[in-house]
C-alpha cells in the first residue's frame, strides 16, 4: 500500500490525505454500473473506519443532495468522464464547498477538468466480446477505490480490533469474544500430574469429555498436554503400558493460549501453526493453567 501512496499518477496521495482528514461522511457517486461500484466502495470505506455514503447521482438532483453537507469530500466514478447526471450537479457540489475527487476513465474530460483531484483509471477496452459492457472499467475503478479505502484506513491508524468492532455479527463479531468466557475451567479442567498412571490418565480424559489432559506441577504451572493421539502413539511404539505415566506421554511444551486472548487471536494462532490442534490450554502470565479451549468450537455461533 505504500507503493500506492507514492504512485506517480497525479491526485492519489492528495486524495488519500484529503479523505483521511475528513470528519464527516465521504460521499461516493456514480451512475449505472459505476453507481453499483460506488455503493460497494461506500461500504468498504465504512467498514475500514471512514464513514461513507452512496448517493445515486441520478437521484441527487431530485432531493438526495440533501445528504451532502457543506465541505464534504465527494468521490465521483465515471468511465467516460462525461456522465450527464454527474456533470449536471457539479455546480451544486461546488457551491457547497465540496472537495471533488474523480476516479475517471478519461482524465481529459468535463469531469476531469472540473474536479479537484483526478485519479486516472483508463482501460484499453472492455472485457466483453463486443467491447462495450462495463467490465474492465468497473473492475479497475473498484480496485482503485478499494486501494484508496485501505490507504486512508492505514493513514488513520485503523486497527484489526477497530475492524472487528465494526462487524459485531457472525464470525467477525465473534472474534472479539474473550477466550475466558468460552474456556472450560475449575472442576471441568482435565488436570493430571507428571506421575499420574496411564489408567488414571485415561479416566481423567474420559470423565472430562475433552479427549485431552493437561499435565501440571504442584502450583498448577502447565508442563505438557496429552491428547488421544498421543496415547495411541505411545501404545503403538511398544512401550510398557503398565509402567507408563503422564510425563512419558505428554507433548512438551504444548501450544498455549494467553488468558487475555480473544477468539480472533486464537484463530490467527491456529492458522499460523502447521499442526491441527483441537485442544488448547489457556495459561496466565505466570504459566499457570486457568482453562482449556476446544478450538473447533470457536467458530460456532
């Protein structure tokens, strides 16, 4: 994105700075297919921390201009640069002191000459078989608009946590849930000591219904983790099961989750590790076991 901010095309850096400094909603406007792109870009800007509204250019002259307050930043999308419905309201936008940014297929056009900042977005031809349907042009304008939204978001210091707060529903919203509210804890924790026998270990794993057991010391500091697969592998290796203890079977050190983590933190951690771990011990800053997560439950509503 830094390449985008320093792109040699005129208007881009100034447009990013102008939008980033805006306190009121940014207005996106287009007609036809460009209008659909404008609506999508308004949603993208808003989700990335920049309040934005889509105003239909064709309806603007029939009352929708009321949504555009004085000194708004207005982003205009047009492949021809001569869209009649937009050209018609340009004097009204200027009269309101609006700052105008054009994402235009033709910089040398009526709109190109009228806006304050031009971002050229010209394509050689449309992608359809007759070269007339808005395809390549709308794809490029969408990409340029998305890049603008991301660049502005970065300039404003918008964070992953901010993004998740803007998406309270579904999996995105669930990522803000603290693991402390989902983990098994207290009497539900499957805990054993280093010297716990294999028979007692299996009893704990079965009774707690997690298919796992956490090995801890006397201060509850986590030493290792045992899951069903570890026990099977121990059997298959020909070890003496009569003398087996938890320390001989456990994974050490196991993958853990911090007690102040969120669901999103755990999902990121899981995607970054090569192992497909299904159970994760939760530990505090001192390394003490405080809970256990079944990671496949994290994405369930």
